[in-house]
C-alpha cells in the first residue's frame, strides 16, 4: 500500500500529471543559480483508511523576498467568498477540498534535487529541477493563494 501511494504521488501526479520536475541525468551537477534541496515523502492514513503520500521539500532556505511568508492552503477570505457565492446561488455545501492545490502552480524558488528517491520508481537517482510548487517551499502557500485570488477575481468575485 505504501509503495502504491508513493507511486501515485511522486510519479503519476507530480511527474506525469502536473509536470513538477524537469528530469535530468544521474550524477548531474547543480545548475548555476539553483539551490540544492532534498525531498521527503510524508505518509498519512486518511479517514477511509486509504494511505496518502505527499512529496515535500526539505531544507529550503532560499531567500524568496516578499513571498517568503506563511499562507494556509486556502486563505479564509477565499474560502468564505466561494462558500457565500455557492450558498447564495442555492447550492448545498457539504465539504470543500482543493485537490493538489500547491502543485498546480509554478515554483518561485530556483531549486534542484540531486537524486530522486526510490518512491520515484524508474526515475530514482535522476536529478531534477523543481518547476512546480511543493509543500515545504518558502513561497508555496503565498504563490497558491495569489493564484486562487486571481482566479476568483476572473470569475467575478470581488
């Protein structure tokens, strides 16, 4: 079960679906202007007893300027706006979940991984530039919150 959850997160989702990594060669050197980080896969057991894996950046000390601040995955004002609109339109709201929120955005930091771990299957050992947002990157929450805000504004929310 753990292996299947890791494969689903790291290969099927991050590499194949969201194009989070630009894969490189085994043993490559860190590209100029990039900082090396490590990845860690965190596992949780959901309420339905399904194992869930999340790939997280570790050791990211990049100075990311004004975006270097904490944001929850969904800013409370964004959540309230969406729920208010939905309820005002007569919808029955039971639960809200933003699937894969962070990885749908591009990373702001210039970070690189020397060698992907065994959870990356056939890509194990390859180097990779991180192109997509990962949990643990300094700007991940702020980048996603801004993306959510601009999308809501385009949809007519104010």
